[in-house]
C-alpha cells in the first residue's frame, strides 16, 4: 500500500483535526529525516501512521490489545489513550502492510520514547511534538529549533516538559518507559 492509499484510509478513520495532525507529523518527520540523513520515505510513512489507532475509544483500545495479545500495563489500563501507540504499530503491520521493524518501533514508542532510540524513533517522537498544527506548548519555539540542530537535546527537552506536566497534573499517568527514556538520555 502506498502513502496515498494510507492517507485515504486514515482520512476515513480519524477526526479532521487528528488527520491534519498526522499529515503535519508526516511532513515534519520528512524534514527531520533530510536534516539527519535518515530514510525520508520511512520517516514519512511512520509519521503518517503514528496515530492510526487513535480513533478508538479507551475501552476499545484495551479490548483490541487484549484480543491481539498486546500487553496492557496498570498505567495503560488507567490511561488507555497510551495504548494507541502499541496498537498503532500492530495496525501498521496488519492493516497497512508495514514490515519494516524501525517504522513499527517508531510508531510504538512515539509517545514514551525508549532508551537507545534509533534515529527514526527519535525523529517520530520529536515530529509528533513539534509539528506545525500542534497547539502551542511551553517552550515550543526553542524545542523546534533544537529539533533541527541537536535531536538528542530536543528529546530530553520534550521528555522533561512531559514529565513536568504529568508530575503536576496526572501523577498516575506517567508510563515507566518515559522515565527510563529520560534517565537514559540525561546521562
């Protein structure tokens, strides 16, 4: 399936706002891939599909993960929106025909990151945060500049902001992988 077909399928599944966000991540990931010498086609595909399971309700995400043998942690059970990433990787493989493990991993870890991310994983993680349609976030202009000059510094900045936000508003919403990722990249 080519990206035009993927876009057509996604447009039918996602809300207009989520679809525009996906196009923004696709574009931003392609730009970052050019800057960092990553495969542009892979970045565009991962960026486009990163939220392909976002349209499901929280209960449906839990049900689908359990049905397909995908683990659901206690944090994910309390905050099933977190499941869209691992379910999205599953859908990218089974519904969109993606076999490239780096693309699938980039989709799976686009919300939490993970220690020792590949370049593509970092690109999708960052592109999701900085794409132009995103609502204004704290320090977004600085983070956008960092994205194109020092990707690792940008990853740390994003995770630090995320942990700060989750720590003050949703302490039970913090996935351990986010903490592990932060600890890995600050060293």
